């Protein structure tokens, strides 16, 4: 497998581009932590950890809610299966982030904080997270997103209480911009959501594409809550680009029918905010054949053991079957990391947990590798330092809570309007 570095050269093979500050070898885990518990030192204190979620049950990213909540719930089940040994019990209070149009977070965040949670996992949308980050961290509570990718969080004044398992859009933008250029396109049009996620990602796609010799010829924006996109579609088509990148959320389902027949499907490019299986949308068969998209995280094919386990868990819990898996692994890992940091700190205080999150992710550089909650808990209870490598990758937080190593999966649509890993 070739490696993508922060230079301007990109090679894609087998549906994954590896990204980071230097060349990487990812130690991705295929399993969801099904190791048998092992004997370890007794915990020094019983810990009752409570966390909340503010994930999209409604709004323009609602399709991401089920896999993210399932990832949290599955991690919770594994953590609590080990309570007798670790001494840590995890309670999760689920809540809805909504989006910046319906503003569900305005009532849900106060409700979650009123439950005295130590951390809130969410939101999925960067723009939505920015609406309540001050409220959360100001209360001394950790905000931990499995899906925020805006570069705004890297420098945000968050009191050291914001973390994410998804990489900055600097990385996704580089991969997508280079992919579009490598496909032989000289000009590019973009339709862009006008928020911190959309405009930020579009900027990095443009930077990479133009550095590769291309030209962005149109980039109209729209706002959350808009329902008509005729003006944006007309502007892009009038520029006659070789390819079109759709940097949107769920609004893409309204935009796409206006593009069918106007541009070959293999010239359409999607991003993590809208990469979805569209087989239930009523689109004509083959209308997306050959279209590509990017999604932070290891290829879904490469974590099939985890997704199989997640499906079995969801079925066993009587939940609706999953049709998407985007950010499920990142949500699972966020939950495990919070529990491990609480165990390492021997505290359920948000600020104390935050002080241990870099350490248990491997950011301190002196931990022992482990890939399940049970294995990492044994290391901590034995007096050692755990370095958790998760389902979504090595993670390894830097001092501002960003993962320093990441992968970007590249996918391609089939005739039935579902996507699979791009084989290049």
C-alpha cells in the first residue's frame, strides 16, 4: 500500500490514502475488542462514569446518528462487561444535536449538563459543535467529537477540553483535491455548504487541486435550511467544469437529480458529509456509477470484523439494522478513550479525565500498545501506561486534542447507487 504524506504527491491504492505529518504505517484493528478478560490488579477506587451524547438524531446529518450511537453503545457494553475487574461502570445519556437550522442542541445540551455528565460525545457537524462548545467546556465538561473535521478546532480556546477522533479537513481536502486531479480533470466546480466545515474543506480541496495544476471555475455556497439549489446548480453547470465536488450534507439528495444527465456520474465527487448509500432514494440505477468520495477513517472493508460485531450487537439490542457505518468506529474509540482516561486518572471529573486523554491515546510516547478496553485497563491497573490503538486507527492525540495520524478512505459508487472501497 502506498503512503500519502503531507507533500503534494498522492498515490491511492486499495481505497485508502494514509495521511499524517510523516509517512505512516497504521496498526488498524479489525476486531471490536472481543478479547477474553484477563486477571489484573484490583482497582483502587470504584468509578461511576457518566457521559452524554449530542449526535444527530435529527437534522441534515441524521443519517450519521445511528452508526455513531451504535458505536457508543457497543463500547459501553464492552466497558461494562469488564466492570468487575476494572471497577469502572459507564452510564450513557443519549441526546440529539440536531443542526444549526432546527437547533435541537439549545435544549439538549443544558439537559445533558444537568445530568452531571463528565463528557459529551458530539456533535457530528463541525458547525453544530461550534454552537455549544463554549457552553460545554465552560462547565468543565469534555466535548469529544467522533466526526468534527473543521480546522477551526485546532486553534480554538477550549480550556484543553476538546478532543476528536476524526482528522482535520486539511487532510481530507488534500486527498480529494489530488484524487480529482489524478483522474485527469483540469477544471472543477463545487457546491459548498456555507459553514465552517463546508467552506473549510472546500478551501483545502481547491488548494490541492490548483497545486496539481487544475482550476476551480465555480464554487457557489448555500446555507443550512435551504431547500432550493437551482441557482447553485445553474452556476456550476454554466462554468462547464470537468468535474463537480459536492461539499454538502444531506441536501445532496435534493441537488443530485438536477445534475443527472448534465455531467457523467464518474465526474461527481462526494465527501464525508454526504457519502451515503443512495439505493433507497429512488435514483435511476447507474445514475452514480463511477462517482467517488472520501471518508476519514480506515476503509469499511478493512474493519469488516468490527462492523459484523456491531451488526450483531445492534440486532441483539433490538435496534434498527444499520445501513451506514460512517464514524461508528470513531464513536466507539471516543467512548473507550474516555473510559480509559477516567480509569488512569481514577476520577470522573472532566478536567482530570482530559489530562489523561493524550496519555492513553499514546500521545505521551511512552505507553504499552493495546487495542481493547480490557487489555488497556489491565495495563493501567497494573501500574503501567496504556497506549490505545483503536478500530479507527492509532489516534495518538497531540497537545490540542487532534489525532496526529489518520487515514482517508476512498470509495466508488456501483450501479445500484451504493459505494464500495475504490480499487484504483
